[in-house]
C-alpha cells in the first residue's frame, strides 16, 4: 500500500532531525574533548605522547567511519557490552571527530609562530602558562574556520549511523520514501533540513572570523 | 658581587662548538656591548645567559641563580633576566598594556593594580605612555620594539640583554629605540647588548667585547676597543665598516 507524502510524514522526518543534532552535538563535545587532549599530546615535548597522538590520528583518519561504527556496534557487543545503537553511534562519531579535530587543532597550535614560545619562555612563563595565555588564544583564532568546516561535515556524516538502525534524518527519509515512493519530495525535504542546519553554522563561522579579525585590527 | 658571571662556557650545536670557553663578568650598572661578525656566537651567548640554550660545560651565574649543564632552575633565573630580540614578538592577541601586564601577573603573581602601575611606568619609560590601549599590529616597528623593552622591564629584571634590537628597523626608527636604551643605561640598568651600531656602543657602553669564532677575542673599555684595537681581527672588523 502506497502512502502519500503528507504533513505527518513531513513531521516524522523533521522530528528525526533531533537525533542528527544530538549525535552531532555529542560527537562534537566528546570528540572535541578527546581531540583537544590529542592535539596537546601531539604538540607535547614528551616524545611518547607525540607518537601516541600521531598514531591515534593516523588510525582514525585511516579507517572508514563505517568501520568505526561497526566496531563500536558489533565489536563492543561481542565484547560483552550490549550498547543501544544510539550509544554506539555516539561513540563512533566521537572517535571519528577526535581524530580530525585533534589534527586540525595540532595544526592550529603549530601555526602560532615559534617566536611566541620563545618570547614567553624568556619571560619565565611555564609551559602550561604558555599554552593558557599565549599559544591557545592565538591558536583558537586559527582553528575556527577549519573547525566549523569540520562541524558541517560532521552533521552530514552522521547519516552513516542509519546503517545500524538509528532513525536520524537520512534513515527517516529512507523509511518515508519506501512507503511513499516519492523520492524527490522526500529527499528534497531531507536535503533541505540538512541545509537549514548547516547553513547557519557556516554563517556563524564567517561572523566569528570577521569579529576576531576586527578585534585585532581595531 | 657581579650581576652576571660567565665562566668557561662551552656550547655546541651537534658537533659544532659555537662557544669555546667564554669568560665574562658584568657588574651592577655596567653597560657592555658585544660586537663581532655574524656567526661569531653573540646571540648564542645571550641566549645561554637567559637559559634559552643549554650549555655543555662551564657555569653561568646571574644574580645568585646558577646555570650549569643540568639546566635546572631556569624559570627563576629568567625572572631576573630580561631579553629583547631583533624581532619584537609582542603577543598579537593582547593590547599593549596587557602585553606588559601579563608576565608580572601570571609569572610573578603580582596584583592587578601592581601590574597596571608597572605597565604605565615602563611604557612611560620607553616613551609610549599614550599607547596603552593600542593593538601591537597598529604600532610601527620602532614602537613595537619599545613595547617589547617595556614588557621585559615590567618584570624588574636585574639585567637586560639586547640582541641586535634595531637590526630589523628602518634607519629612521632605529634612533628612537637607541635613545630608549640610552635612557635605560642612564637610569642605571645593567645591560649586555649585541649591536652593529658602533657609534652607539662606543658612546653608551663602558666596556666592549669583541667576539670572534666563539671566543672573547678582545675586550676592554669601549674607548680603547674602538680607538686602539690590538688584534688584527678586531682592526679588520672595525676597518671593514661591516654593518
Ligand atoms: N639552533 C642552532 N642550531 C644549530 N646551529 C646554530 C643554532 N643557532 C646558532 N647556530 C650556529 O652557531 C653559530 C653562532 O650563531 P650566533 O650565536 O647566532 O652568531 P651571531 O649572533 O654572532 O651572528 C653560527 O654558526 C650559527 O649557524
Ligand atoms: Mg645574532
């Protein structure tokens, strides 16, 4: 029986966007936290930490997100952790984000001129003080555009978790399309919602960038 | 007691020995100029005195802090040693006043009011009292360099090290920075300065050190070093008019 694409189908798709948003936010928070530690380790002056962080980044970036997802879902359940799909999805997206954010932020930290380290060393700052007061404030400015760029990718890439049965935007669209066979309407709607989520993020990034720039020149 | 005492300091980069046994003493209130060809080890010596480079052997003592090959206690030493480089390296995310207040606040832990008064005082000392709220990017090179000097002074160092601080500046901006340093010298600051400004060294420095190939080649009262150089190397260096 073929259903029509009515308001209720539309609302079903719209409501599923909350899982997309939730996944994105959780992945960004948890992945950001881990990624920050990875970036610090990657720029540490302790060689083992650097190697460990480089290994982590290489691993995450070298493995398809899909494999992270399968490992989190099937792997962890085999290991005795029976995780609901949403948790496995969050874990895998956070791991994925940590690898990319770690690398983006490593680059941002290293983009701060080495003379800033030297000048602050000469003023007797300790290494944590250098990070806190000199390096990170400058790295943040450098990091904003690529970080927001990644965030937009993350929103779109959460669609992959539909594979393990999380009914987020993409999967909701798929379900509705299977029932209505109106792919243009259905996926047009889905695409529009992705766009409505991502577009303001890009806009915000541009504004933030502009503001930080203005502050320095002002 | 001397402020800086350098004894038989050796410094290698890999296999290359850059300082080959340096001895040097700086008394309180003394201004010593270091001259010499590019590559003779002048910057390395200053960086060792501030602990930015680790020495392989010998001993450096700065106002009671001892540096040896172990490299311990560097932060305490750096609180007493100001250093200003050719590039000013102001913190671009902070206004001029914040640039100066940060290290006293964070490193020395002085109160905000105290940091503020130090910033105002040192900015006045370098002649930039009215630029407290400016962004570093909006200052000329000479002004940025003077802020860098003020930033160092706010730590109340026992000795100031200057490494070719005017070399990156256009000639018309050199004068204001030299004048600032000269005023510091007049106010009794102990200073060790690497410079290519021979006339300035001769006029302001009590003692001049000529470094050559990682050694103190010749050293004495500035008037004698410039007026009657003893070694052929120094005569050649001064004669070549090398900038
Ligand atoms: N970080 C470094 N690594 C390797 N060699 C260095 C380093 N810094 C300086 N040198 C070498 O040490 C020598 C002395 O350098 P420097 O102290 O900068 O001389 P100066 O300041 O008199 O021009 C030069 O040959 C330079 O190439
Ligand atoms: Mg030099």
